[in-house]
């Protein structure tokens, strides 16, 4: 079902975890080939790996059988069926037509939508919120589901602070007091995304505003950039709320609320209610409706977003 390409880029972390560790595959050549297959088909390795990983899990639990999969045996450690599933997903053929709808649809089809490891339809990236509770909050409040590119707060919790703009190191196993830092990191990353700055580049805010000032011909400060990020973040939130998003949508998947029995995060699960309560207070959002408060929108120059549809 696959041939190792003579020359290929090595898979990065998300791909190795999504199409390797998540399927209990330890053959790097096979993982590389699966990642390349996704590239050639124009598929995201996180979401594709999430759907396929869930299919393996459901098969293991007896909630899927070969009658559902068109004869495929989805066994942990065996990557061969994954190549077939990727092709089927791209072509919306056979069992792959269901997987192409995403893990939430697959879990619902099997009778329990809560088994899908996703938030608002987007599969959780390969950063476990049981190990980084601030990342749980990032997943829950992201404008596009469980996206680590809206805030890589897991990196902050590992020591990648940005003290220059007040993104300091929190106590990793303390959920209280973390939400305001997460919000600030989201504003920072929103500004970075608007400027198409690579997160891995780690450009210091002071250097970034020097470049921006030179490009625009007007002076910018780090706080100007943070204000722009906060404004964009709140505008996205207002749009999503107008389209029907509510706090009821901000739910971590059931599997990520089960503590692990061993390892570095043994026994720990994030206190979602506490994190969200503190986040709403820090962000100036209404806890009941989820919308930014009128005074928050006015402070950011977004008065027009107060209007009801």
C-alpha cells in the first residue's frame, strides 16, 4: 500500500504524533510515507490522523467492525490500512466517505459523539491539555476549534515566556490565575498571525515592531501590537457569537477529561469551569452569553459589533 519515497522531507512533530504514536506505529519510514500521502492529497495530518485514530479506537472497542470498514482490520501498530483510508477519504469512497466528515461525525455515527477528541469540530492538536491546562483553555476559546496555532500556550508552560509583553511563566499544575496569561498570549498570536509571522521564529516583540514601523512608516510599540491582536480576537468572537456560538460549545472531549494513571501528568485534569470563569472575567466577556461586553467592544473601537443581527 505504500513505498518509501527515495527522498522526502521528514515528518514534523504533529505528523509523527498523529500518524505514528496515536496509531502505535513506530516505523518512521511508514510515518513519513503517511505524511507524504497527506501532502499529496492536500490533507491536514492532524485532522486526518485524528479521524483515523478514532476509527482504530472504535474498532478496538468493538463499535466498528469489518462490516463498517469494508473489510479493513484496524489494528494498533498496523499502518497499512491508514494508507487505504487516506485515499478513500480524499475520494469520499467507501468507509472513507464517513471519515472525510471528521471525527465528530464518525463518533456520532457510532452512537457517542463525545468520543471524538475535538472542540467545535476541529480535532485537538498533539498537545495534551492534561499536561498543559492553559492549552485546554486555548482549545476551548479558539475561534476555529481546538487549534494550537491560535495560542501555543503549551510552549509558555514549558518555559517559552515572553516577559516583554507580560506573558510570564505560570505554575504548571495550578489552574487558578492562568486565564489572563492565556488571553494575552492569544492576543499576541493573533497579531503574529495577522503579520504571517512563523511561531517557530520567536521574533521578540520589540524587534517585530521595529520591522513593522519601518514597513508602515509610523511608530508602533509592543502594546500597540497587543491592542491590535486583542481587537481582532474580540471581533472574531463577536462574529462567532452572532453565528450561534455559545459557552455551551466550550467543552473538552470526554477522553481528555479522564486522568492518566502514570507519566508526568499523572492524575491531573484541567479545572475547566474555573479556567473559563477566570478567562471570561479577564477578557471582558459575558459569562452567560459568551459575547464580548459592550464596554469591551467600545474600548477596542468595535462599537459596530454591539448590534444584534
